[in-house]
């Protein structure tokens, strides 16, 4: 049973071309709020694990007997797992449903997090980080596809900004936990923090029982009756507020398109390649910044560990404004333009963080970098699934995110090499260059998606080749 099962919908003729348009015209309803809350918690669980690993790196080096190089490999193994999770999870989401793969991905992630906390040696940590990455990415890919398919077209960017508030909520929690427990705790404190992340084993069943499957996925699998039932129940709720606008279906884009036709279309392949390149650069830049900032503070600038945690906490508190800024502008500016503009802005504080030595400048630059890089990633989260037709949206998004996450995988070993050669400046300036250079590809080759029906984007992509 889901949140909609108790609602009886009005009788309506089942026209597959109209159903997505009927979904897009709806106002924001109570089920939308409940779904986005669950999705936000879900995304937060995956972020908790990765953020925690970055924060407790010094403790793992000290108490688990790992070298800096081994920690770099363990960090990269997480992203290697994300590559696998994006590819296979995306394809499975197209075949078995967005909700199902999100649920199973969350459970897999939670088991991997617990295994990291219990790991007795480097080899086990390496394996557990890989499994965690698989679960995190399978769940996240399905989650982002679910948002663009189930939330109204005019506000889906804003709902993506809401779900990224998970980062805002989780980041200071992790920073505070690390600050309070790690410096004063025992050698196993970092393990206890990982085991805490296993709470996802309770969240996954809640998502299964409280969220319906994607309407557009049902249509892509010729399950029009189920799609109609979900939309009709939402319409019943909406009609209590007043009349609804007439749906404006994009008939050509609403027709069933085979996976073979989608993947055989040169325009769509070009889009997948362009977004893969762009997201690769953004992910490389983001994780060079996030995963190495703590080490730069402690080792490169010789800041005391407790003070470094306080600086990180300031950065995460400042990050609170990111979802609000995204909410205000993300649906007002074309996605690809927004990506380039925010990438250009992010280069300034990233370079400043790499070159600054004064504590106040370091704190300020890192805080601004946290906000602006967060805007870039939020825009990508909204943009990627919007560009791919429904029949291949999971697979296409998975390919893009998986290729992008190779940048995250490289950030561990590349960051170690850059730090060894040019210290923190080499790491942060490379991050700035990655954000800007790769976003130019998006501006040139990416399609327009903001406030457009997904079926309209599909029609344009299929017939513009």
C-alpha cells in the first residue's frame, strides 16, 4: 500500500499520450511532499558514508594502520563501485522500476557501510567501499530519475534542490560527530560512526511501502492502467483545490520508443557523451576539493586536527544556503547555462583555497567553494535524467553518472599525486580547472530542458538527428 491507495480517482479515458501531461499540470500535493522527504533521507544516507570517510581519513591512517596511498585507493574503490552501480543499476531501473532499484540500492549501501565499520584490514575495507559505492549509485540514479518523472515539470528542478538539502543536513552532522567524537575518542570511534550509517536498512522498506512506482516507467512497460490509476488518484486530491488546466500532451514524444531506437539515435548518443564528459569534470573537481580539503588543512597548513574540524564545520554551516539559492534560480535559467555560469564562479574560491595560508582566508574560500560547487552538482542532478527518453532514462543516466564517477575514482590517486608534487595548491587549482573546462562541452552540445515536458525533449532529440 502507498500513500495514494486510500484515494479513489475519477474515471478517465486511458490515453498514454495524455497521462504524462496530466501529471505535469498538477500542483504540488501532500504526496509530493512525503515522497521528497523520503528521497531526501535516502540521498542523505549515501552522502553520510562518503562524507564520513573523508572526515575520518586521519583517524583511519592512525588507528587502522593504513597508509595515505591505501586510503586513496579505498576512496577510489568507492567511486569504482559507483561506476558499476550506475551502469547496472540504471539498466535494472529501466527493466524493474525506479522505486525497486532505489530500495535495493539503499539496502546494499547500508550493508556496505556496516562492513566498513567492522573491517579488520585494508583488503576488507577496499571490498566494503566498493559494495557501498555500488549501492549508493544504484539508489541515487533511480532516485533522480524518479524525481524528474513523477514531479510537475515546472518545479522538478526545485524538487531536486530540495532533495540536495540532504547534503546540507548531513554534512554538519557528520562534521559535528567527527569533531566531538574522533579527536577525544578511542581507536575504534571511526568504526562506530560507520556502523551508525546502517540505518538505511530501516529506510528502504519505508520507501517501498509509501511511494508508488514511476508513472512514466509504467507507460514505458505498457502498464497504462497502473499509470492511469496513480495519476487519477493524484488528480482527485488536486481537484479539491479547484479545477485543473487542460493537459497539453506531446503526442509524438509520448509514443512508446524502443530501447534499440533510442540507443541507435546519433543525437541521443551525442547527448550522452557530452553529459558524461561534463559530469566527469564536475565530479573530479568536486571530490578533489571535498576528499582532500581535510588533509590539506591538517598536513599542508599544519592546522590542529580539532581546529580543522571546526573549519570544516563552518564550511558545512555555510553550505545551508545552497538549496535555497538553487530553489530560487534553478527553474528560471536554462540548465546548461546555469552549469557553465556556476562552474566559472566556483573556480575563484577553489583557487583561493589552494593558495591561501591565512586561516580566515582559508575558511572563507572553503565556505564559498562549498556553496557554489553544490549549485553545479544540483544542476547536473536535475539535468542528466531530463535529457534521456523514458525507455532508456535509467541506463542513459547510469552511463553518464558512471562515466562521471570515474572522476571521483581518479580523485583519490590523482589527489595524492598532485598533493605530493604541488601540495594543496595543485589539488585545488586542478579542481577549479576541471569544473570550468568540462562544463563548456555541456553548453555546446546539451539540449534545452528547463520547464519543458520530458516528452518534448525526447521528441526533439529523436527527430533532430
